[in-house]
């Protein structure tokens, strides 16, 4: 083979190796990020706050309904 062909093969192998390393590094980064997110307490906290908010809204609705009901009742003297 000529020196030119050997240089092209070497360049192709170098480029292929470069991109394989880049892709591998990116895959590892994505995997670490997914592990970090799954171990994070943030999703659990969000769930707890949603439950609290729902309970608060139910309580406020019940209070409002009872006030409306009392307001509609005729006044007893």
C-alpha cells in the first residue's frame, strides 16, 4: 500500500476512535444523570406537596360549602 492509503486508513481509524469515545462518554454522562435524578428526593417531595395541596384545597372547599350552606339557611330567631 502507498503511504497515502495508510495515512487515510489511519485517519479513518483515528476519527472512528474519537467519535466512539465521545459517544461512550455521552452515554455514561446520561446514565449518571439518570441515576442522580432517580436518587434525588425532589420527586418524592413534589408528590408530598401535591398531596398536601390537594388536602388543603378539599378542606377549603368544604369550609366554603359549609359557609354557603349556612348563609342560605333562613335565620332563626
